C-alpha cells in the first residue's frame, strides 16, 4: 500500500493566556515534506509508532507529508492555520502527482481551533476528501479529548480515538487504524460510521473504576458485536468553546444492513452508559486547601512513599501556562516540607539560576508571570541543586521522550522546585530525576498535570490527590465565559 502520512495536532483552549502560531509548532514538532530527513522524522513520531510497525510488516511505501504538533494553547490565527493546512494539502497533491495514493492516515487531535474555524479537523478532513476523491480511504487518529463534529464524520474519514486517559494506547489504536485502512484499500471492507453526542463534559480518567470497566466494555464490544470494527468514546474538551464541544460516542461498522443495525443498538447503549457514569466517572477534585488537608493526612499514613498531589488546572497539556504559584504559595504558608514540585515554566528564572550555578544561593523570583491565572510570583532565597540543558522526560508512548529545555532544580524551605524552559506537563518521574531530585524519597510530590501523570507515578504513590486549583483548566465550568457551547449540557444544566 502506498500510504500518505501527515499530522496537524493541537488541542486548543479558548481560555488559554498563550497564543499559538507557526512558531509554536517549530518549538514543538514541525516536519516538512521537503526536509531531507522527512521520512525518518515522521516515522519516528511516537503517536505513529503502531502505524509504522504495521506498515513495515505489510511492506507499505510511506509517503510523508507535513507533520506538526504544538503544545496546547490558545487559538491559531486564521493565516497560520491556513498556512499549515494548505501545506499539508499541497503535500498530498504532490504525492498524488507522483503515483497512486492507496490510503491517507493523519494524526489529528479533534479540538483544534483557529480564528474563524470552530472545527479545524472537520475543515481539514473535508478538504483532504476533495483532494483524494470518494474512493481513497482516509483515516485519522484522534485524542479522546476530541469534540467530534458533523463535518469530521461526513468527510467519510475512518476516525479512531485513543480509549485510555492517560493516553497510553496510541500504538494499539494506530495498528487498528492501519488494519482498517488497508482492508478498505484492498476493497475488502466498507465502513459506515454512526455517532451520537453525549451531552456531558468533564475529566474522566480511565485508570480506575467506573471508567476502567467502561473501557473494558468498549474493547469487548469490538470483539463480540457482529460487524462492529471500532468503537471510540470521545470525552470532549471542555475548554475549547465551540458548537461541537461535548462528549460523544462513535461506532464504525461494516456497511451491511445487519451490521448497521447492531452498531446503532450498541451506540445507543454505550451513549446511555457513558451518560449514566458522568457523576461517578469525573475525578474528585478538591479545592486547594482541602486537597492539602487530604494530602497531609495521607502523608501520615504513607509509610515512606510519596503522596502525589496534582495541580490539575495549571496543566500545560491543556493550554495552561504552567507557571502558576497557587500550590507553592499554599505549601510555604503551611510550612509543609519534604516536597518536590514540578514543573514551573519559567525560562527567565532558569537562566538566572543557571548563571549563578550549582551550589549557589540567591534570591529568585519564581513563576506567576504569564497572567492572572498564574497567580503572583513567589520570591524565595534558593539553593541551586542542579542545572541541565538537555533534560528530557519519558512521554506516554513507550520509547518516546520530550525535551524539558534548559531546566534547574532549586531548594527553598524544604521544597525542591523544578523550573523548566519548554512548557510541558509532568508525564514521568524523569522531570525530577533528571535534575537529581529523587521523587521516591519525598513526602509529597506536586505535579502540574491533570491525569497523564498517573502512568508514571502510580507505582510509587502512597495516594493520589487531585487539587482543583485556580488556573486555565479550573474545573468549575460554570465560571468559563462560553459563547458557543451547546446547551443543555452536564454539569452546567
Ligand atoms: Zn487528551
């Protein structure tokens, strides 16, 4: 199979203080078709791992196009989105001009916004369809925090989202998508998509019941319901304000009357089950002071293991600045010690501490710089524990790593603080260990992450506490200035 590969990945928060531009993709991943190493670079993308393995086994010829990913942030300008989109479309046309393209596989997010575009993925997929025509199978690998739109489905693209939050199953979903596209390209499979909006929003981690059991139910239904090929449950992304913002269920089935009927029934059942889970499935996020009470209580039972407290609203992975100081301030006010806190995005403080050097003691102004949702800067007399220019952390996909940029660890009043320069959430303990801070010997670990941290920290954690901190991803959706969100929707109505 001659398989065109590309990607345009951005989770856009309407409420992020940080704009997004082509430069944001240069700072993340921006691979162009004309780059000399384009094929090697695209095939090395962690999100494509399962696709690349499957393609290698089948002896596919891979045709790389634009592959772009940026850290979540605010909407793109119209011009920047159109520039990236049109480059990807031009790459596809260029590949077609050199020979047949048997299938197109794109990595997208599902909650990307630009000026004038509530639904970048729907826009892109419709245009891809226009380029390749009705017969060529097109597939998209999606994040489950997708706000599924009519245009995305009407494009005829085969849409497969990850099922796990933390998103640890991209490789498996990529293999699945490859299997579907190659069967379609051989003319052995026709797929009909059915979907249903589920009027709810929230943060629904899948590491614990009831969502754990729901994921198992989805996987079982793919095996047992005749004709059903793939089931995706989209959680929606509440901080992206569009007419499509919502949870949804999507069922892909063979295009036969019997399979369509079975899929319709399954769709109704899964949508009802998901809606029924909404109150129990949403993470129990405590206001900061209550969360600290719970963390301190858990520390007393922890038997030498760290308690992990998630600063859920300052998650760079949801478009937050990652430099808020609300938790740090509260820890200092309470005099809680034996803490490691990561990562505060503060390139300026990193540069100052790096100039001072390891072992130096200096006054340092930390965090609180981007805007009101970052809180106030905190002034501390710190000791510089470590400076790194090349630190990385493991990402969610096995073998994948993400750079932290220049980073330092500093200590003040019993708190070890990791500061970094490439805005990024905490995925793995490497955020600490790379800076010489041993997370296993701390009494309390504070991580700026909503849920993804669990894949790396659950094994060491005596307890996990979710703090509903102030910030860009604060969970009180009723306070967000929505203009487009469809109503009624839980938990607002
Ligand atoms: Zn996600």
